[in-house]
């Protein structure tokens, strides 16, 4: 199983956000570097002494005020829409995809994400040493993944639980869903009992 596939189970993908942030940062860095080069006279002393707002550009904008205002308004609205879409995409809840077992028209068979998570959770809670479990189905309809949290009793053999989880629970889930691979991220915690009151 490749790390790219397994990474889907670890956390939601922020590839789009990271790419856009990198490009914006790169553009800002390039602009700052160009300003430093011009300011230190790298492109000529005369150009370095000129004001930040080039008089030629200011004169041109003054003579073409209406098109410049329209372009500024359109650019502002476009940036606002893109920023709003970016924010909504980042804040939206992670999808819990259903799985299409059969796409034949008239005989579609879909297993919901809740049903997948419930079945795996029920199997995981039957393992020796596991007091409770929590399972989430994530990923996409074509490549689902699981996130499993196990709470173990004190003194439980972790290696045995891990082996049974892989050979019994996850193998059964893959076979039932007809999947060759089912990326899974497992988190293990110790289920400490509540402190008893001293009488």
C-alpha cells in the first residue's frame, strides 16, 4: 500500500489550500524581491529613485479612469469570490462517502458510510482487550478509507490486538465490500477506569 493511498486515512486532504497558499506566497516573495532589486538600483539608479507610483502609470490611469475603475472593480469582485469559495471549502465538514457496490441501472446497491463504520466498529469491539471503538469512513466513493480509534483495557497485549484487527476486522471489511485495499489509520488509547471513591 503506497503512502499516498494510506495518507487519505490519516487526515483530510488540504492539497488545494496548500498549493494556493504556496503560489500566493511565491508571488508575494517575487514581488518583494523585485522591489528590493529596484530600490537598491539593480535595474538602474534612475529607476530606483523614482516614486513607488510611477508618474507615467498615474497619468495613464488618469486618462483612462473609467476602464481602470471597471477593471479594479472586476478584479476586486473576482478576488472576493475566490477568497470566499476558498474559505467555505476549508471550513466545510469532511465528506463521509457512501460506497457503490453495484451500479447496474435498476439494481443499484449502495452501502452508506454510517453502515460501514457501524459494522467495523461492532467487529472491533469484539476483540479481546478492546473496551470500545470509534470508526469513521472517509475518503471518496471510489477509494474509501477508515479511521479507527481503539480504547484498550489496562494490560492488554497491543501486538495481539493489532494482529486480530488486521486479520479479522479489516480483512472481513475488505472482503464484504469487495475492495482490494482499504487504507486505515488506527489510534490506540488506554481506557482508564474511573477513580473509585475511598470510604
